[in-house]
């Protein structure tokens, strides 16, 4: 009797890398000419996995967000997992924005992924939601490789990580 092989699908950013990216962005802002004399801040709350941005106006907010995303890309943080909030007006011209990090597969995205696996035509492959992860099992390693290729080609609004491969 053949035993099943499996792997887990998860998502999330390394919070230490996010912290490093925020610190690098703050250093860049302190040195850039277009940010001299402005009150632009970036604050990272590790427990909530949120980044608070504050800027003098909308133009500087866009530049601040661009600097942050560039630093995150260089640190290997998936920017697909960032949920950028709406601009909130502060006093005068100042604006604030909250950027949330997706640290687990949301339920609606998990259902889409499981549906994609089932609709993919894999006969003996099963996908099940386990909390904020998805486990995919099959008796065939080749089928699991095909499932990974299928999911990498799809867009589920989050960056997918494939790991915990058990044979």
C-alpha cells in the first residue's frame, strides 16, 4: 500500500525582515533631500503586524510608501501580503495610513486555493484547510509538483509559501 505524501501552503512575512526594512526606510528618509524639514514617520507594531505611516501631505505619503515598499522588496518581504489602508486626514495637510501584513491565509483565499486544486483535475489529490494553512496530500509526488505549479501560476491576492514537504 502506497503512503500519501503531503506539503503545506502558508503565507506570511518574516517580522524581523519587516523591522529591518522599516529601519532602512527611516534611514533613507532622514538622508533624502525631498524629506528634509518634514514630519514623515514610519512606526512598526510587531504584535499587530501593522505599519503606521504619517506624512505632511499626500505627495510625501506616496513617496514614503514607495521608499518602504522598495526596502521591503530588497529584504525579501512579499509586498503582495501588504494591505494598504486608506488615507486618513490629520490636522491641517497631514495624512496618515495604516499598512497591515497578512500573516496567515485568510479564509476566503483558502477556499479559493482549495477550489483551484479540486478544479485542477487531480484525481487523488486532497486539499484541506487547517487553521491559517492548507495541507495538500496525494499518493503521487508528481501530482503534488503539478499542484504547486498550478498554484504558482494563479493569483490569490497573497504570496504563497510551499513547505513542510513530507514523503
